[in-house]
């Protein structure tokens, strides 16, 4: 295995993890948050991010994992995932806040033992 092939495999795994992570995050966010911050609807992001991750998996299954991230569709997919993670996600989180009971912090009302 060459150094170039190893770097390509690492990049393929990292880009796939980013795409799947963005898709998973979009699943758990409420649709109302996307409308409230005046962004494209949740369904749009689910479709685009799902196609992005799915296309990389399909290319990896049809060829080699090392080549799955470097094609035009793979590069567009990582750009879309990064736009969601750094542009859309922070605004949607700011709208929705933290869910109660998650995050390990203390809640405002004490719970009975």
C-alpha cells in the first residue's frame, strides 16, 4: 500500500464520517427550526445530505474506498455537508436550544429521587 493510497483512504473515511454526521444531525433537528431561521426546509437538507453520503457509499462499493471521495459528486457532497455543519446547524441549534435532560447539565427544576 502506497502513502498516496493510505492518505486517500483516510480522506474517504473522514469525508464519509462528516457526511453521515451532518445527515444524522439534520434528522434530529426539528423542522420548525429550519423555518424559524429562514433556511431551506429540513426535507431539502435530508435529501441532499442523504444523497451525498449514499453516493459516496455507492462509489466505494462499486470501486475502491480510496476513490470514493475524490470525484465531482464526492467533492460537492463534502461542500454541502460543511455548509450545513458550519452555516445552517449553528442557527438551527440557536433556535431550538438544548433538549431537556440531555447534555449532562443540571436542569432548572430538581427531580425527585
